[in-house]
């Protein structure tokens, strides 16, 4: 297994390099730069600004310098925020998004798993229909509708929560529920599907024939196999949810990395764009690796190769 | 596995929900121990400021925070923005209008208690025009002050040759290149002339070094009515009363919380949930609802800016001023404002802003639709025939699209002229503008300080913001002569002629003058609507 993980980690190096290179040149070729403004600065001021950030040097030199600083773990200064570095911005914002992501995952799994299992066990009864309808509704209502609706009801009408912000523990509730609901819906559908397939297997019939209780059959025998599709889904989902959701962070004005990720592109904050892309890519690659390992562990039919 | 743990999770979520009922977190809800309810203004501030160093920032959210944390030589009257004493208690202007002498107040102090000296002024201005600092607003000094441009360009390295001088422990003298009648207005309204605490700054780097951490919480020192207490990026900036401020006794607010409310809809919801006392804007779609249901909360103030269509006068058919005029006459501005923009904007029939520092342009775009059709015919396009669709560029924001669609339809119906709408993301659009890769585009100009010069100077040949490529020798000559006019009446007469040239030539098609719709709690007092959206915080207070 260690060999497998080591090989996979080695493979990620060229992938990350390609991502950095492609992003570096793509963002540079987009029209407009970090200092393009409606009120054009005079040419001499522009020259001094470019000199300060090294933008007056040939592009290949800037690229090589950037690669060098990345190897040293330095993601460079932000162009938009003159006194802050990209490392600092990520260190500040990532924990916020990660907290929001972790809480949403709790909501997603806490709601989605039981609903999915329940729907599979009570297949084609009203319970199944209720659970499945919940899942469909959750998938169909986008977060930018769900978020404002929850705010209208719980923050503006009932006054239980702040409409937005990230000040105290209470401010975590609405955003986590909004983001968690979408994932809960997917988790419920995947769990139901996975469980249905497993519940029709021979070994489940055997367990039942041996007189195992229904709870034991579901929790001990069926769930491990039934969750395989959920696990494959969770890898990229965790990467996505932990590295920030632009929509949720905007609706609830949360100081997370998702907003920086999108706004940095609008601001042409070159270094921040690269920093967040590298971060996001790293997470996805890492989570996929974890998923592969977990899947082999969950399914004895698979082997590390 | 997961399921047995679920009850605990459910209990946790339940507990959180219960907490919600009793513990809604409000950063400003604490009652003061000594009985008086603290005066806390919660202010929607659009965006996270780039920084709070007045010499390296450029935007409006920065302006608001800086106005709380700093004060310049002069400050603006909250009612009409005319310059009133700030750090300077008085000033004189020499007879030729080229030398300004400022007399500082005694015992001025930075928020750390250290004295403010004339060195702070001279070195701050030196820093502002240091090429290495690369301040975006350096031109607001080097365009006016004698020798400053040479210093910026490196032609002189001796700062004492620049027109800044301390002629006494409390006296500063500024020498200008030209009579610049609006200089006091700039100093009072714009942070480019603010000073920074040199001693503090030098602890973290060289004088002209950009990006040092001197503005960080803990390091920062200012000289305004408020001082920095908390700064959580993208979350909030909290400033509290500065006891060292020379006029601390008349500051009424205890605290201002600035929130980076970049999403308009979210900002409006925060206001409704009682988290904000004032929003920066309001979504256009909500204006009507507030007009009918809560007119006491909705404010629509005039705003010193113009919305216009810029023509690239080098490209046919817009190189023909008859076509430009026909298109300008083909727009029904009143209907556009009534039905599309709906923010009580004023229709614009000239370029300068009416009533700006006492100046109102007499020139006015006049003519009927018949005149417009006749002009098109004269230009060789009777009824729009033979005219390729006008390509109209706008940025994907606000109501630019709705406005462009309405105007597209007006041109089609009124003149038979077809047009094609092109939208681009903000920076792509700006790039098209600055590289002149457009035929006609939506544009705006908002003043930094109240003076008609702001709206007229940008049409000078070669001005970095004259993206029309229009050039008129007579216009350039008059514009320059205005700066040496002996008084404002003479100067304004010259501006009347400039406005007349613009209305005749129409390198830009004026559409409307902006207004500023926003929401504000009726508790706010000491606040007067003004067209720069400049509301000195030291005058504001809340009424219980």
C-alpha cells in the first residue's frame, strides 16, 4: 500500500506542474491586468507599479521566478492587497472555508445517510417516497435560492440568526445547512442506490437466514458495501466543500477562500489566482488518493495496483 | 460507523438551533457599563479595502475607512463640502494664486500620542511623489506642485527643490505651477494629500517602500477622529474614538463597524435583519418596493457622476458628428429613467454636472427626432439605410444591459438604426476601452472632488482617460487658459465654452447624471446628503 501511495504521489508532481503552468499563462493572456482601472493611471505611474511587482520583466523570467518561489513555499505578494501575501490570505481564509465545509459535511452525512438507508430498506413504501422526494428537492433547489429563503425565514422574520456574517458559533448554522442540504440530497440518493444493490446480494440473504437481526444486517453487513458510491462521491465533494463555496460565502458574507478564489480572477490578482488554483488542485488530487485507498479497504475485491 | 453517532450530531444541531433563539451574535450589542448606550454606527462598505494607507490605495471603500482614521490639512463641510479647517486652523493664498500658506493647530497628536510635526507633512508628501512607492494618485500632487513632476520622473533628486516648505514650526508653504483654484477642494475631499506617521512607517521599512506592514493592527497609527481597534479581512473593520484627536470632544460616535458588503442583495438582507445602519447601495429591483413600503428608509442622493456613451471618433460611421448627434437625439432619456434605471436620475443633455461647485452648463443638447432623421440623411444614411449595426460595448454589471437594450430599441424605432450589443467582463471591457478596441461603449465618470474641471479635463488631446481619441485644438487651448483665469467667474465662463464645444461635437453622448440610492436607519443624525457621498463621521450620531 505504501508503494501504491508513493507512486501516486510521484504522479501528482507533473500534474501540479501542468496546472501551474497552464494557469500562469492563461491568466496572463486574459485582457486587463491588476492595475487596469476605469480611471487610467498616468503612464509613468503604471511603469513604476509594474516595476514594483516585476511585471516589466519578460514573461518567461516571471514564470521561472514564480516556479522558484513556489518550490520555496512562497506564493508571492497579493496585487490587490498591497500589504498582504498570498500565503497569509490562504492561511487566514482556508480555515474558515474548512470549518464551513466540515459542518456542511456533517449536515450532508447526518441527513443523507439515514434517509438513504431508510429509503432502501423501506423500498417502495411512502417512507421511500418521502426520502426520495427530499433528495430530489434538495438537488433541484440551488443554494442561491435556498440560502436567501432560509435567511428570510430565520434571520429576517424570526430574528434567530444574523442575515450574514461569521462572528459567533450561531452564524455557522444557516450556511452549513444551506450547503449541507445539497450534498445531503446526493448522499441520500447514492446511499439508497448502493444499499439497494447490496441488499439483494446473496450474503445478505445468508445473514438473514442465519437469523441476524435487521439492524445488524443493515449496519454490519450491508452498509459497508452500500456506501461505496458515496465514498467515491465524497472525495471530490470534500475537496470542493472544504476549499470554499463562492456562492455560499457570497450570500452569507463569509470570509472564506471561495470568494478569494473567484474575486482574484476578476481582480487579475495573478499570484492569488495561482495560489488558490494550486491549493484547490492539491486538495482534489489528495482527496482522490484518499478515496482510492478507502475504496480498496472497503471492498476486498479490489487490490492496490 | 456513522449511524450510531447521528443522535449526538442531531443533538448538537438542535442545541445550536436553540442557542440561536437567545444568543444572536451582534458585535455591537453590549451595553456600556456606565449606563449610556454606546453610539455604534454599523456601516455597509461594499468591499474589503485594499489597505488603509492613504498613499497606496485607490477606491471608495478605502476612502470611507481612511476618512475615519485620518484627517488632512483641511476637511469638508458636512453640508456642502466646502473646505473647512482640519489640521490647519487657517490658510492664505498669495495674490497670484500660486503660493498657499497653511497654519497648523498647536498640539496636534498622532493616535499613539506622539506630536504631529511639519516633518510628517513634508516627508509624507515626499513619499507620495516617490516613484518607488508608485502611488496611483501621485498625479494629484505632481500635476499641481512646482517641481513635483520633475522629482517623480527623477529629473531632480533634491526634494527641497519641490514646492513644499516648512516656514515655521507650525507653518507650511506649498508653491504651485499654475493657479489651481480647486486645490483646496482636493485637499479637503481627497486622501491623496493626507499625511502618514513617518516615525511609525520607518519602523517597518524605507520611506518610499510599498507593502510594509505599518498599517497592520497593532502597528497602525492615524490622526483622525477614530483609531483602529479591529481588522478581520473580509469580515469587519472596527474603529473607535481617538482621544488624541484635536477635536475629540465633538466626536459623538463611540465606534464605527465597517462591513465589506460586496453582494448588494446580502447587504440589503443584513439591513433588514438589523445588522447595518446604512447600506452602501440597494439592488435596483428593490427600489420600487422601498418607495412604496418604507420610504423613510430609502434615500436617493444626487451623485457627482455621469453615465454616457463614449464614441471612438476614429471609426466610421461615428467619425461623422452628424451620426453621433442623430444617435444622441434618438435617446428618450426621461423614458429611460422612468422605466429602466428608476433611481430618480437626472437626464443629461451636457457633459458637466449641473450645480457642481456652483457651475451649471448652459449648453444643452436640443433637437427633435425629425432633426435626428434629417442629420442621418445628410450623413448619407436616410432612415438608417446603409448603416452597419452600431457595435455597443458594455460591462456585464448593474443595469448596463437593460439600459443598452432600451437604447437599442429607441434607435431602431426612432431612427431605423440597428445596433449590436457586446458585453464584456469588467477588466476585459476596460482593456478594450484603453486600447480603443470599440466603436461605442457605455462609460461613466465620477468626480473625486467637486469642481467642473473634473468633467472637462479628460477630453483634452492625449489625456490618459480620453479614450474617444477626439481632439480639438481650441478645446485644449481654452482648457489650459482656464487654469490661469483670475477668478472663478472667468474660469466658469471658459468652461461654458468647453461644454458648448462638447455638446456640438459629441465625442461622448451624455445619458444621465447618477444618483445614489441606499438604505439608512432613521436613527442617524448629523448627516446631510451631498453629491460626493462624503459624510464626515465626526458629525454623525445616533438618536435612540
